[in-house]
């Protein structure tokens, strides 16, 4: 096959058109997932993350601990629903990234999302927190604040922290 100037130009234009179409599809506005859908899709990750991050703040009894983790997951979904669409989309992208093992490995955690991995998950979270890269620090604070904010939004968690609750107004 002999390359002519015309073929090179047509291949270049075709490649540019394909690239533009791909970019338009990728960047097309989409409706971000609702909180409950994100929590359901990434339930194992959120359960393992909450279990490791909350640690001693969780009740010691298994049934109470499981109930607290379920309430926390529901509260995470409710919190995500209250956020602006652009933030919900970013959280969905973060959860998606953390669900892909090679992407997790690039961030510094190659393990599975389960409760047995609590120590490695905490080590991973601390490595994000103390990273020199601002993006990793933002990842840490996003996950930390989602979990802690959701856990302590439940009045049942206040007693364990010594917080008596908001003042009663007359």
C-alpha cells in the first residue's frame, strides 16, 4: 500500500474526528448516581473502610457493631444525596477508582476490601493522609469525613463519645 498525501490527510482527519467523538462522549453531562446506589454498589468497600477507620468507636458486640455499620452506610448515602451533583459525581469517580484493584495499587493499597484487612486499610489511609501529593490527601479527607460525619450524625453514636447532644431549647 502506497502512502499518498491524500491518504495521510484522510487518516489524520479520521483520527481527529474519532478523538473528538470519544472526548464528547466521555465528557457528556451525566446524572451522578444517587447516594443509595453508590452505597449499594460499593458496600464491601464502605463496610471495610468504616470498620477500620471507626475501630474502637464501634460497639464491641457483633450485632450492635453490624447495626452501627449499616446505619453508617445508610447515612453515607443520605449525605451524598445532599451534596451538589458535581460533588456526587466526584465521589462516584473516587469509589469507582477504589474498586479497581490496579488503581488501588497505584494509590498504595493492593488488598481486598474486607474487615479482616482493617490494619492494612488503616495503614493505607495514613499513607494517603501523610502523602506529599495533595490529591492523595484530599482522598483521605473525603473518605475520613464521609465515614466519621455519617457515623456521628446518628444520635446513637453520641453516647460513646461523651457528647450529650445538642442543647435543649425552651
